C-alpha cells in the first residue's frame, strides 16, 4: 500500500490531480471536490509542532468546514489528534460515532433538556454564561459522576462567554461547580489573523486576569492564527481550525499550509463565439476576439460564489486546464460558469473533460479576497452538491 505521503506527492501535480479525480469520479459526477487527507494530516502535524507542549485540538464544526466530519475526524485521529471541537450536539454525536475515545466539546454549550445526550455519549458542553452553568450544575447534580465541561470566558468578542462581571459572580458561588468537573477554561481571539493587532495582547491580559479569579484549570486560548502568535498564546490546548484545512491563518503573510481541497468541474459544452457577442446573464462580458468558450458544470449552487463573475471591467478568476489558464467570463449562474479556452490547444478541451477551478494555483484565499469574503465561508459552501473524492487517507 502506498503511504499517505506518497499519495500526497502524487496528487500534487495538476495533471495527476485531474486524471486521478476524473478516474475516481463516477460518470455522473459533474463537479468533483478532491480532499487530500494526507495534506490535512500534514497540516495538523505542522500546527501540533508549532504548538510546542500544548495539545493541538481540531475544530471540526460545520461538517469539518464543509469537508466531511467522518473522514476528517478519522484521518486526524490516526495522526494523533485526541480532542475535537464542534458547534452542535448533532456534530458531536458524529464525532463520537467515528472515534469512540475522542474528547468532544460542543461550542453551542448546554441545551437544557439535552443533558442525557451529553452524559450518555460522554460529550462536553462549553458553558458560556452563568445561567448555562447553573442549568448544567443542576443537571449534573442528578448524575452519579462529575461530568466534565469547559467554561468559556469572553475577553473581547462579545459573542459567547462569561463577562468579567459573571466571572466575579461565579467566583463568589464556587459551589455551582461542585456537581461537575471543570476540564478547561477557554477564551477566543477576535483578531488572531492580524499578527500586529494590539487587541491580541489586550485579550491575552484579560484572559490571564480573569482565569486567576477561578480555581486553576487547563486553559485554551488560541485558534489557528493564535498558534502563530507565539507560546504566550498557547496555554495547555490550542484549537486549530482553518489552517488544518489549508486556509491561511494570517492576512498578508505567506500561507505555510498545504492545499487540501481542489475543485474540478466537467466541461458540458464547447462553443465558438464572435467578437461583440456577450456571455451569460446581464450580458456583462463582451468578447473582443473570435473566442472558444467552455461551459462547465459548477455554479453558485455548488458553492462557487457568484461574486467570482467576470465582466468587462472586472475580469473573473482563472481556472486551469493542464498548465493553461482559463479565465471565468460572464456571470456565475446557479449551475454553470463559462471559461474562455481560446488559448488552450484544441485537443485538451473536450466535452466531458475537467477544468480545475480551485487548487494550488488558484487558492481558496485568492478567490475569497476577490469575492470579499474569507476561506471559511467558501469552504463551508462547497460540496453540498459536488461529488467528493478523498485521497491520501
Ligand atoms: C471556529 C473556532 C475556532 C477555530 O478557529 P480557526 O480560525 O478556524 O482556527 C477556535 N475556537 C472557537 C471558539 C471557534 O469558534
């Protein structure tokens, strides 16, 4: 059997990528999302090494950022990941089914009434307000064992987490913690993707001060960006998300992570068009030369953002056929995009062939910078309809 590393190498070249995905794709597949589990595991290992002595937990919320919670969790567990964070209880149950020994935290926290799921499947809520701690404490006191949970302290997001005032109230009512086990105190950075943002230090100072008001526990603070802010931010456990999936953790710096996702879409039709003709809805793109166009099977319903359209004033992103760039022309529609293949040797462009629209050369971050969004959003939108192929697992 080929090692994951070898397979990872094999799919790195574009030709191999396209050939392999095309072979693995059933004939009815129109667009194929190739997920390189070898690269995913290598990214986790890089982050784990960068985290020093802290444990590197994997954030697998939103179906592992859209890439498939079962496959992602199984691969990361084989690589050595032991702790997983999800958003919802349903996601937690999927992680539990995949890795019976995993430690699983639910960021939604404790939904009153769902206690038996947490207790029965050994899932840990992240408790984010005093009221939630009261509810969980009451539930936990009906159980024979001190079930673990985390406590989330807000240090600057104003999203989830105990305020400073609530931390003080909790410190005055520590008996609330008796019925359960506080496994971890955590907080979350608002601007970890901006290395120089002073809010990072401010939040760090707040976290250190607030956690000292409570009994000493393991602490967790850093997301992907936070890992690269340095050891002060690591504490006992880091929570890595986007960087595992190959997205950049920092704005404005080279991304050291390996590419995990490639999206290729099938050519449904090749056509000729004359100068002066327009392409697509709104007739927003005018051809300036005799052109050959390929219509490919991927649109915004597949997660390819409509903001990635090309018009006369704003050229679209490029895809690739082999080594040849093919610009997106005209608007992205629900099921289709059109690319200009005029400059590609004719024998490489044929109905049923594939165009790579996301990969090493056109990264998630390139596309989302252009579309005014972030890699996280594009990832979680991809793949509800496209066929998925996992390699390198
Ligand atoms: C999503 C999330 C993470 C992971 O963040 P990335 O930027 O994807 O690394 C970590 N912690 C919390 C609380 C989160 O919601």
